């Protein structure tokens, strides 16, 4: 009999987890880590999901034992239509061959530069808020993340386009998850 790490279960093969995973995946993953530890398992229909929370374990999954884990086929096929065979959509030997290039991007020598950009974008976003006004915090954080990523990866200031970019990203995510 196969042994799995601890994790939540239900009598419906994980069907009750679909909605929480779709509506707030970060909150769901955080709760799983809190309730079941650094390495947890969930059966979601015919899919086995593993939640890895501790940095050393993430490193183990992404580097040392990368061949033991594969990406979800449906999402990768949808992404491949847009991106082609890029680093996000590949795994196995192709990913292993390109991984050192990606790893160098996250070298400690780059972190001060990244931190300056993150602080700059965050300050600009905070300065745009009107005291006492109501706003959608999830949308604000999503737009901030898109601004930071576009500046870090492409060197482009998309702060004026963040709302349109967020909308396009949401359309893309919806299509990836099957409508």
C-alpha cells in the first residue's frame, strides 16, 4: 500500500477542495501548511497534489528530485499555446538543462537591485491611495505584483497599464482553468 504525507481528506475524492483552491489558493495552501506541516498531500479527483512549504524541501523538489515531479498537463498545454516550449512549460531534461540560467537570476548579488524596484513600485502604489477611500485589496496587490514583475523582468514601467494587464491576466487564468 502506498503511503502519502499527511493532509486533509474528504469522502468525495477531494471534490470539496476545488472551490477553496480556485477562489483563494494562497489561503488554502497556508491553511494546509498550518494544519498538516511542511509537506502535505491532497487527492483532488484523480490528481495527487503535494504542498511543500519549507525552503529546504522546495529546493529538494525543484533541484535534487526534479525528475520525480511533473507539471499538470492541462495547464501546461494551455500555457504552451501562448508561451511555446519555455521554462514554465517544460520539465524533465529540458528544464534541467535550462535551470542553471534561471537560478543565476536569483543570485544574492541581484537582490539589492530587486529590492529597490520592489520598494519603488510599492511606494508609488501606496502614494496613489486616497486615505479613507475603499478599494479592492486583492486587485491592488495583483496590480502591484504585475508592475514589479514587468519592471524586474522586462525593465518596463507598466504602472499606467496595471489595471488592463490585471484584467488580461484574469482572462488568461480563466481560460487556463477551462472557463
